[in-house]
C-alpha cells in the first residue's frame, strides 16, 4: 500500500471490559468511510483496567487481524481508547497578557494561555491525557471560541483537564505494542464516543452522554459547545449479568446470553405467560421461568445506574444545563426500554446514541456497541487534519498531551 494511501487509513481500538473492537476507517473527500471491523471477547480487563496483559494482547491481536482482513489493509497504528475508574477530571483557568504591541492575539498567545491553564500540580502517579479548551475570555468578554486575530490586553481561558493513572495508561500502551501495532494516541473512550453520537446543537444546548459499558458507566457533560465534566462510575452491564446469574442460578456465560436474547429494562415490556429456558449449573437440568422474572432482575439494576448518573450530574451542578437531556450509548443501551427507564428516573429527554456522520459499512456499525470505536476513528481523522502524522516505530506515543481545540471549536 502506498504511503499516502496508508496515511488515509485510521484505526480506532476500543479496549473494553467485555470486548475489544477494532474499526478501520478511511478519509475520503473530507469524510470517514468505515471499511472494516474486528470484534473479540475481552478477558484481560476488569472495570476498564488491564489486569492480565497476555490475555489483553491476544484479544487485541484477534480484533486487529479480523478488521485488517475485512478491510483488506495492513494495520500499523491505532488510536487506542482508555477508560476505567482511575480517570479523573477538573476544570482550570489560565490568564496572560497579550504580547504584541498592537494587542492582536496570535496563536502563540493561545498556546501560552492554555499552557498557563494546564500548569497544575499533578501527582507523580497520574498523567494528563487531554486539555480541552471550553471558552476564551478577552478583557472580561467571555464566550469567545476563536480568539486569534482579535484585539485585547488580557487573554483568559477555561479548560477541562483529564488525567489518568500512569500505570493504567502504560499497560494499555504496552498491550497494544505487544500485539504488533503502534499507539498513535491514547484517547479517553467517552470523549471519543461523544464524537460519534452527539451533534453540534446538542453540545451547544447542553447534553449528558452516558456510555454504559461492561465494567463502567462513563459520563461526559457538554454545555455551550464545550466539555464541562467527565466522570466514570464503577458499575456497568456486567453487574446486570451477575444479578441474572445469581437470581436465576445459571452460569455467567448463560446469564449474558439470556440478557442479550430476552432481557429488557422494563418489566412491562415482558409479555405475560412468556417462558424462557434457563440452563442449570453443574449439570443440573434446565428449567423454564417467566420472561418477566428476568426483567424483574434487570430493571432495578438499570434504575440504580441512572440514579447514580443523576446524583453525579446534580453533585456537580449541571442539572439545569443539559436542556437536550441524555444520549445513552454502549452495549447495555441495547436493552429494550432502557431509554424509558432513564427518562422516568432523571425526568429528562433521553435518546439512544448510535454512530453518525460516517459512510461505508454504516449498517454494520449502526449500534451503540460501536460508538467508542467509531468515535476513535473520527477523533483520529480530526487529529490527522490538524497535522498529527502517523507515529513511527520507537517514537514513543505515550505521554503526549493533546488539546482538543480543533475538535470542539
């Protein structure tokens, strides 16, 4: 494959608790064309954090090989997602005096004020992975998105800073490298997912994106076009599966299968008299139970998840700033009735978020399951457009600090 063609290939690698997903995209005339997908069960992560590198490496290898085969391209580098309860975020403020004598603000001034905002005390065991400008303020005039070219004496910026545990990020990086590919960048998975499922109007009006994965539930709040808050709750779809396994006395693998085939988030959606077959444990015979019994196990856990989401939103003071409501994505969002449960608990409009703004294998990735993977590809496309090239072997991608200035403004 020619070098220029290789540079148009972008691969997103969503490394989750229950699955590893590799998605191959290609930049075509300013848009992203999805050309391949690889999916592999994930056995080496717990609550979004690597606990077994060898198993994680094998899962990554399989997903990347399947995606490479489907797309018919060689995969050399990826944009890898990172998540887990170790993710922390905070908002920071920076201020500088404009340097030019004519008081015109330049890109150098913007870089300096962002550097001032991110000059915070970070513990040695943590690494800054994103610095995201929210708004600029020129001589007390706020709400400015693009300050370059404007005149002023004092330039300020509000930024959102995301940090991760150094060891967790390094383990993701090592796992990908040992699988034979290079990390072009490490990206917070919920931020990537928001790229795929949220539109500009929602971000302007205010929206909370809730990504319910296997081990964690990720929350990103946008307001006035910028990221205002990110957080991770240590609860997800795996807790639902565990509840089913205990409640129906069936193995975890069978409980997961029952959840996918017959599960629903509202008891009212399960028809009266409908029976399902539940495999027994340890050679015990199968048994038949009402489908409503399955729903009665699932609904309380889903209600708990959204109750915790509501508490997180209120605790940080954003309950009045998300007029667009919620966009729910992730594998657990496939449960029928989950949007209705969320609306009842949070008293906000809720929609299921699916990838948008792409072409190619749209019908294949048209599911909340692939939001983070597609979002990583879209993030990669924007990074490439901003002048970030492919990381060559040995160049050390980990530790780069990216701002998302181009992304949100």
